[in-house]
C-alpha cells in the first residue's frame, strides 16, 4: 500500500531527489510539498485525515519545522510525522519527540533508515 505523503523541504534539489527515491523504494505517493512553515501548516490543516505521512525539515525558508510539528499534534493516530534534517542532534531529537515526531532522521547518514521506516509503515497499513 502506498503512503500518501506530504513533504516540507525548502531545498528543491533535496526535495525532488527525496520524492524520487521514496516513490521508487518505499511506496510513497507524494501529495504535495511546502517550502515554509505557513504553507505547510495551511496544507496540513486543510487536509485533515487525507494524508498518511509528513516528512518535515527543521530549517525552512521562513518559519521552522518545529512549528509544523506543533501543527500536527492533533493528527489522527494512524498518521505519522517524521523529521528529516541535517541538524538531528540529541537535543533536537528530544525536542522533536516532545512535539510529537514519530521519528527523526539525519539527512546525511540516515536516508536508508527513513526508507526502511516508510516501508514498515506501508506494510503496517496494508495489514491494518
């Protein structure tokens, strides 16, 4: 089963490569993307339960991924929110977890773990 996924990433090259990789290897269906906090919050609040996974970068053109995470607190239990950032320090992982992130991945060395996570989520949905 495919994961209906929303991407919050301001770097177009990273975003396009991420979407291509996850479509090919992890059965995601990209629903859209945002480059800043305001657009991401607006999309997520307008879509309610129509998405399965949100992948959020912490540093955006305007605003912060932390604000986007906060906006996802009222999501449905089946919906997953993960952070993908170059700034995945221990303290930042803890802060993201406190804001409701289901997982945090480092862009530089945990892309394979993100792919595995997405595959597990799509398998879990198929059996649900």
